[in-house]
C-alpha cells in the first residue's frame, strides 16, 4: 500500500496496491493479506511500481521505505491476470437453487463492482446471518462451489483464525451446500472469536425421518448429547476443509 507518490485509486489515494501472489499461484496465494506501507523518500522521483521486485529494488536504491503493519485484511481477488472468479450462468435464485456452479452473479469492471450470492444461515444464538463464499480448500469443494481454490488456507485448521461452521448432510431439505437445512456458525461479527475463515463440520441425523430444525449452537449440543445427531469434522478428499465465508449485510 502506497502512502505517497503517484496519485491513483489505491487505499490511501495513491497508486494501486501491489499483491505478491494471485490465485494463479495456488501454492502461495491467500485472501488473507498482510500489509506493508510503501513511502517514497523526499529526494526520490515517484513512479508507478507494478511488482514486488520493483518495490524491493526501489527500497535497495533508497527511493522508498517499507513499514510492515500488524494488520491482516481479508482481500479475496475477483479478477487477476489470466483469470477471474466463476460467474454463475443461471442467475435465477430461489430457496432450492443449487449451491454450486459459482458464487458470483456479475463482475462490472467499469463500475468496479461484483455481485455475490448471499447465503442465509444462523449465528450461534439463532439470529439470521448472511454470508458470501470466495475461496476454499481442498480443490473438490472449491470446484463444486465454483470458487477460488486456496490450499494455503488448510494451515488454519487448528488455528484460532478459523471458526466452526456446521453444515448438514441429511435431515430437512433446505438451502445448505448439500441440499439440507442452512448452516450454523459458531460466531458472528462482533464476537471476539469471529473470523471469516470457517472450519467445516457436518451434522448427520441418526434417523433423518425424525429430523427437526436446528438453529443454535445450544441446539447442536443438546441433540448431540441426546445421541440424535453425529457431528464430524469435514474431510473431503481426505483433506482439511476451510472455506472463506465473510458475513455481510445484504440490506445495506
């Protein structure tokens, strides 16, 4: 991020940000970005720098200084050189719309806007929440949902930066990713442990014919202790399963 220099559409009003990776480099790409402020020195002539290499060369030449920030921002890339997120072909949305096929309805580069599908779920206390899906690991679920494959997210599986999201593998029909009821998140914005990075578990009813609606973390614990449901960490493709699902307010 540039704090001075050539004016532009960057966060601070100067040239645009320079990313060190894109989804075309899945082994190193992450939507979770650390940030470094770039500042031109007083005796330097600012120019537009377009790569990490150019920035480091300018630092070595004494033209810019770099300041690492203790900040991480969730910045999923929508369009990158040679690629972009999938745009869903069938834009008709209903309660029974399949979860897969893409999470983006429109990308408008002229207006610099992107329209995501908002998924409904429940927060830990049963309040309605909405979220979007931007990237996931492993490749199977990412491809099925039509989002960016981000294998580096697997490193969060046992980290506090990932929070539990419970989906359903049977029971009541609904808008969840497997066609059953909507999921339940273990935290929501405003909670100390909130994170957009979700560690997925699946809930299965012992007797699907007797399934009821589960809306809270308390409900999950009750039915689990009663032996009516099983709760298991998702391991698709025998791999750690993390999904980037930022909560949003679709009514803003």
